[in-house]
């Protein structure tokens, strides 16, 4: 994860000639939780995004309580890339958060190795659908709590785990989606989780 090339500015990192394994990761969560920001902060290339300015057409359709300052929204998906090493590359797909775009999620999950569920404690209920769909598909995931500046609730990770009814084996961490190092820690946690699951399957009789 900490290769020299991954610290270069986005848009200036060519894919290594030796890269031979691409791993698809999906980042899901509610509307305005920070999925686009996370992809932007960790991607070693200039991310592809499909953000559009929010208009009056979305009033009464998209639930904006708690994210009133948000002016743009993803209408398809975000895409970024980060090299784990010379041979392995993570391809990051950020799913749109509004309910009217949830029909895209099942297609995005196809071929996905694992997922990150990004959570905003101000809108915790928005996380349920993402967790439900991932469990339905049998897709391993971790949960990352994006701590916003105005997050005055101060919920502990244990309280959040209980609120989301997360099993003990699902990793739950805090992050700041705006900070590259923090975003990379989330991805490292997911990769470690996937590795642990794979090793457990190998040792199961």
C-alpha cells in the first residue's frame, strides 16, 4: 500500500508494467456520506466521477437532511485506482447514495472482491440498505465511520456497532474521507479482512 508511486499527485501515476491482478472494491453508503471524497483522496489517478449539480428536480426526492450544504451528487459512479504493489491494483468504484440510484448497486457488486460501507452518524439509517445488499450478495465488507466536523453526537464505535447490528467479525473503524492516509487505512483494513477470510477458508476442513 505504501509504494513510492502511491504518494505522487493524482493523475501522474502510470500503471506498472508488472501489474497483473486487478481487485475490484466498491464503496457504498448513504447520500452525502463522503464516497466521492474518499475515492478522490486515495486514487493515484485523476478519478472519473459523474457528479452533477443538484437542482430543484431533486427536491422532495433526495433526502438532504444533515447534508444541506451539499450542492452536487453522483448520478452513476466514481472510479479510481490505487496500486498495492507492483503486481496488485485496487480498482475503486463509488456507488451513488440516493435511493433512486440503488438499482445500480447490484450490477456494481458483480465481480467485487469486497466493499467499504461509509457511515455518517448523523444519518445512520442510510447505512442499512448497503449492509443488507452486501450480506445478500455474500460480499465481505468493512464499515468506516466518516467523522464530520459537525459530528456532535460523539457515538463510540461500540455504540455504532450495536446500532448497526454488526457482527463482531466485521471490522469497524473511524476515518476522515478527506485525508489520504486515513482513506488508505480503510482500504488496508479491508484487504487485511479479505486475507483473513481467505486464510480461514483454506484451513477449514
